[in-house]
């Protein structure tokens, strides 16, 4: 089925930099959501796409606490708890009582979860290398630096303006 609407020209980055940035981020986020679903299926066929960023964060920060994950992704603790329970059922993560605070739990990837995550991550890196084969390494490095800067600045801005997320908020993490 073809859309009968006449497409408009995307905003020009030179004359409308924020409009152009918004459009590119919108497209990037949509593609990232699709890629996260593919990555989740590579890890485990029953894994929800929203769990991929959680696994990536746990891989980078072993012994994370559920409350830390909720704060990092800007979602409620109940949402993270449900996702973690599912990942425990699938054998991807395990929880242990936090020795410093017995009310909390430390979450770590299982050996199988770590191996599956690394396989999915490596697949994603190979895809990026293939897709960007004509790019100069300096351009790729600059893009990575700019995206890191963008993320840090947006998170900082959001944190300065938002109320804390309620513990029962029903949303899922987008991307890490």
C-alpha cells in the first residue's frame, strides 16, 4: 500500500538545525526500536525488546540494583521488576540479596545471559561495520562522541526539570 500524501522535504540542517535534528532523531529512534527487537530475539526468542537495554546496562554495570535501573531508564520500579522477573525465568540474569542493604537485590547476568548478550552485541557491531564501511574512522568516532554528548546533555536537562518517576509507572526503557 502506498501513501497518497505528497511527501514534504525534510528540514534543512543549515536553515533549521533543530527541526532537522528532531527528524533524524525520530527516524533513529524508530530504527533503534526495531533493532532492539531484533537484538532481543537473538538473545532469546521470548525476550521483550525493551529488555535489551536493561541487559546492556547490567552487562556494563554488574550488581546493579533494580532501583538504580529504574532511575537510569526513567521508569517505575514495578516495570523494571517485571522485566527482571522475566529475564530470571529465561535464565539470563540472577538476583542476589545486596550485602550492604538486605532490602535490595544485586542483579548480574548469568553466564548464559552474558554469552547471549555478547553474541547479540557483536552481531550489532558487525552490522554497523558493514553499514558504515565507507565512513572514515574519524567520522565514526566523532559521531559516537557527539551522541554521547547529546545523551548526557539531554539527560541532564531532563533531570533538572522532571519530578521523580512514580514507582508504579507503566513504561519501558527505550534505549541505553
